[in-house]
């Protein structure tokens, strides 16, 4: 009886996951110094209904206020310096920002991954792997180049190495900047 319950739960869980997950491609609301035409792949799981925690940067909108003048004197009224936009939908649990650097005369396109972020409450669920796999399946084609840029975390280096093995026809590179 216990095995039957586990089987039913796994079956229902698997069928719910396939129905509630989709990828959205949209323009990134973040500003990058490298490019202005940055696209975003957002990973949306419609079974997620709770908003992200306030500590999840780039998932909740936040404002930066200046309370002191350049001289160090305290201002009477704080001045709004910057508004960093969050994601527009609660169901988005991860995103990947990328842009096309250039295309050669031979038709080879160079892609650059600007930023990738997942919600803190979804760690360990493979959201980053699913995002990068969807990127490789849909965006670059055989013979293109993908640049991960400066990889500051071991997890990103692991994803890069995994993609190099899965897609040998796509040239993948990136600089390792961690221990």
C-alpha cells in the first residue's frame, strides 16, 4: 500500500511538473555596460504561488536612496538614486540574460551570457541546469560560440563543462575566477 501511494505521488508530481513549467523569452529589464540588446530566458513554474523573499535580489523590485550629500552632510529628504526592477511574475524562479555579440562574415554567431540567477528557495532543484540547457537548445546553433564570461562560482564552471560535453559542435568558453 505504501509503495502504491509513493507511485501515485511520483506520477502526479511528474505530470504536474510537465504541465506547469514553461520558458519565456523577453527583453531584460536590467542595464548592462557590455550591451543594450540583452534578452532574457525566464523559467516559469506556475505551481509556485508565494512571492520571493525580500533578500532575493532581482526578483523583488528595490530602491536605492541617498541620504547623505557628497560632503557627508545628512540630507533633509532622501534622494532616490536608482530603482532596480524585479521580475514581473511570481511564477518566475530563475532567469538567464544573454546577448548576441556579433556575427562573422562566415555566419558564425558569438553569444555572451550576461547573468543567471535563481530564487533562493529553489536551490538544489536544477533550475540553472534547465535554463542553460534550454538556452543551448534554442539560441546557438552548430558552429556558434558561447562565452560565459567571468565565472565567479564553481557551479557555473560545472555548467559550462557540462555544456561543452553535451554540445561539442558549439564552441564554449569562459574564464574561471574562483578557487
